[in-house]
C-alpha cells in the first residue's frame, strides 16, 4: 500500500447523532485518521423502519462514502448493523472493508465472565434478535435478556438528556421485569452512551454498562493495521460531518462532544 492510500478517510454513518459516540472513540484511538461522518437525520429514526427501508438508506449512504474514497466503512448504527450489514458489505465491494457495531461487542462480551446479559436497543435491532443469536453462537449458557427502548432515541435527539424527563423514562424502562437480574447491559444503540451516566446511576453502578465506542474503535484499529491502511501521519486528521437534514440538537450535541466547532454540511442525496 502506498502512503497516499493510508490518508484516505474512514467513512462512518448513523441515522443521526448517535454515531458521534463512535466518532469520538475513533478520534481518541486513531487521532491521525481523516473521518467522514454521515448522519441521516432526514430519515431518523431507523429503529422503527422496515428492513427494506433500512437497507435502502444504508446502501445509499455507503455509495456516497465509497464515492468519497473512504478506505473503510463503519456502520455506527445498531439498527443498520442488524438489518443491512450484508447489503452494505456488497455495496462497499471487495476492496473496502466494513465494520459493524454488533460483532465487536459480541466478541467482547463473550470474553468476559458475564452470565446474564441485558441488551437494550431500538425495535429493529431487538426484533432482529441479532445480539442474542450471536452471543449464543459464541458462548452457550449465557442468559440474554433483550428489550426495545424506543423512546430513548427521540428523547436524546430532542435534547432531553440530563433532566427529569430522561430520568423518568430511563427508570420506567430499566425497572421492567424483562431486563431484571442482569450483571451487564449492552447499550445496543449508539445513541445510548449519551445517557450512560444516568443508566449507571439507575443501577447504582452495580451492572457493567457496555457501549460500543471504544470496542469498535479498537476493532477498527486492528483492521487498519492488518490491512496496512492505517494513517501513520503525526498530525491530527481532518473530520467532515454531513447530515441529510439540519436539526437543532445535532449541532448542539456535536458541540458538547467535540471541543472545537465541527465542519458540518447538509447533504440530502435522496432528493
Ligand atoms: N443510533 C442508531 C442505533 O444504533 C439508531 C437510532 C435510530 O433509531 O435511528 O441503532
């Protein structure tokens, strides 16, 4: 591989601002990489869409990222990872690898001593049963309890994060029987790390809360090393963010995430 190829950007996408939790972790683990992020805010939430629709949006975004010369595609969305991974891999083609957010987390959890795993996510992720199947394929005998928490994404996208509204919704969902008696909880939606502190508080810090950010960033690092396409530059990478619709809280929450102002552009290639 030539050095030129190593500077090609890493493409990352989500339905909205949830994927920023993955971007943040990638930035910390791989500061030299150039990143292109696409948040499909015009079609959010993906969590209540059909498989066909999620495939249509995800492959459309992949096409865009490939045209922008991305060297790898990171599906920073569980709903898209659960419903459109194969189609995204096909669209990306043989030369551009794809990372989803589910496999690295499954790998991670099955290497821990956890015996009772809870999984929360959007309806489309939970209905796919992907986490349960993949965990059981790797490790028999682990108890997996999963539950959809569909109000979390609109709550976060609307900026209800550190207040009574979010606390009461979190309490209501997490105190349900379906998800009781667990020793670890997978945040099966990339939006949820934004409310990780409140979730930790709900459990009195007694349940191990697992979010995909760092785990996925580490898996990306390994892949870039293995494929010899890691950016070895010493300066900080350039990051460009696209959204299909400008929403009030995207900019606000993005500002909360990154110290400096981000380069954000509206781009709706479906229109
Ligand atoms: N952040 C996305 C996920 O990880 C989904 C949010 C949505 O429903 O659009 O599943």
